[in-house]
C-alpha cells in the first residue's frame, strides 16, 4: 500500500465473544491492512495490540472513533514509525524460561537483570499456578559479546534469586516445542 500511515492500536476490555471480529472489521472498513497482532485474555480482561497500515487520508482520530463505535470499547491509537514488513527474528534470539516461588517483584527482578546487560525482551508470557511462577521470555542477545559469560551470570542470578533458569536458542526451542 503506497502512501500509507502505520498505526499501533491497543484494545482492553472485559473479555467477551466478538471483540477480535469487531476490531478487525472496523480496521478493514477504513481500508486498513493488518501487519501484526497479539491478543490475550488476562484474568478476564481481553488485551490486544496490533499494527496496521491505513490509507494516507485516514487519521488517528478517525480510527479511534470508528473502533470505539464498532466495539463499544476504549481503543488507543498512535502513529507508528517503520514499515509493515515483518521484523526478522535475529540470529541471536533465545528463549529463557524462569520458574520459581511466586513473590512480589519477580518479573521486575528478571527484566532488570536483562536490562542491565543490554538484553532486549522481545516477548514475555507468565502465569502462576499454586505458588509456582513461570515466565517465558524471548530475548535478543545480539548485544552479548560472549554467550558463555552471559550464561555464567545467568546461573549466578538464578541461584541468588531462587529461580530455575533455562536458556536455549529460539530455533531449538521452536523445534522441540512444535507439534
């Protein structure tokens, strides 16, 4: 689509059937083309963020108003930079699983460890069952010079924080976890 505006759209509301259909129909009605979408239900709340390209004449306000009318839900829209081409998964993409006793600040602790080492968190999913907290993080380790040093730091961090940590390359994770 030539002369398009790229927008990032987020939606959050109590979960109910039909939200995805309403949002995507509203986008297509405005001539929008979806590029990327993530959706999840967290503790009964529907959450979605997506990237879409719209014809140059479509404004952020038009998208917000149209989607709010279509869904009856508060929608946030912002202009985004870049193109609608899918980002390539870097060759330095790894998956870190972290399992430990549930406690306040656990995600903050793990994300700070990553931040302090220049590691970008590409994706993160977590859940708690009984008192066990599990996180799965997709990480970009392209800023890590020596993987062996990072693994040693990660091991020390896991021991100090009471976490069982497993780091594996994204390709290996996908190959062993796909059906």
